[in-house]
C-alpha cells in the first residue's frame, strides 16, 4: 500500500530529508515536542470544543473557555518532554500567549453565528493521482459555509508572525484541502482563511482552477522525488532547535553522545595523541 502523504510530510522532506527519514521511514517515536507545538495543540482543542458548543447554541463564557485551556495545559504539560528552545522564555510565557489568543478570538467572533460549520477537525483523504497511487490526507481545522454561500477552509495559527499575502497566496496546505473537498461542493467559490490568533488577524486567499492544477502537478513531482530518495541527507538549519530528533541527529550539535567540552587542563588537542 503506497504511503498517504500530507502537507506536513511533504514539508518535512523539503526542510530536512534526514528528519523525514527518522519520522516517516524509520518511524522513530518523537523524543520531545516543542512548546510551540504543544501550545498550538492546546489552543486548537479548546477552539474546537468552543465551536462545538456554540454550534449547539450553548456558547460558553470566555472565563470558562480560558479555564478549560488552563486545565488542559496543566494536565498535559510535561517539562521533561516539552522543549523550550527560546531559553529567554518560560512555560508561563507560552501559557499567556495561549490565553491571549483565546481571549482575542472569543471577543472578535462572539456569538459565533456569522457562518455555518460544515466540519470541525475534519479528516480528508483524496487521490492526487489514482494511477500512481499518490494519496493525500489532512485535517481541516474548520470547514465553513459563509453567508454568501462560499465554502471556506479555516486554519488556526498560534505563530508569532504573519506571513506576507504573497506567501499566503502560494501556501500549499489549505489549497490541498481545497482540492480534497472541492468535489463535494461543485460550483461553489472557495476561500482559504487563516486566523493569526496572537494578533487577532485574519488573512484570506483564493485559488484559480489553473493554480490548483499546477499545485497538483508540483506535489506529484515532489512525491516522485521523495520516492526516489535513498540518502536522506541532513540539512542542518536554525530549525534543528525545534527538531524532535535533535538529540539523536549528529548534524544537530545537541546529540546526547556529544562529549562535554574538556576542562582547561586537558586541551582538546590531547585527544589526538
Ligand atoms: S536535527 Fe536538524 S539536521 Fe538533524 S534531522 Fe533534525 S532538522 Fe534535520
């Protein structure tokens, strides 16, 4: 059975083939999780729950939403597993960011009835090329029917910067989701919508049929490259600090086996004797 690809699987290969090898070929369990990923998961799960209640006409208070976030955080936060790369910050710093994200989102969207939810954390799978067996999967944070009838693919981001509109207009992830659900909603205009929660900012983009076809073709080329890869070279970069295999990967500079610096009385050159 050919593997199911996803946007994160494709990005992983593009960023570092070695990380791809650890994660998807050797299937090594993650040794740690960045606090940014941990924060994103905690915010996503609370927003999903909030929308579930709101869609049933039971909008919880902001205090309850924030309290749920804190409880989930406390229950799941394991300092031995969650890694803080930016040492100038502590876990409280990230907890505060999460609370601010929820506070802003809640105040902007209350009472959450501006549109219709079609799916929450909706899993999608589709054939990119049935002949070659290239299949993709993904999870849409929220699928929406807007008041004007357009179908919107919403994505929640807890990142601390907003990409340029040019980058969003070339973004792959939500466009792939559009390919995945387009057949269910023929003749409907689509919008791709990002919520940059830290800033309370929303960004929107659309794709033409030609752009979607080009995307399909580019992704098939990329999958072809992945399937031909045999070496999986390491590609060290500042992202190594966030890599869950950093303590195993010799290219990261933070392997467990790395020798501590020798004391001054034993200069490093001694080991060459
Ligand atoms: S630590 Fe860096 S070079 Fe090594 S696998 Fe991770 S991202 Fe790649």
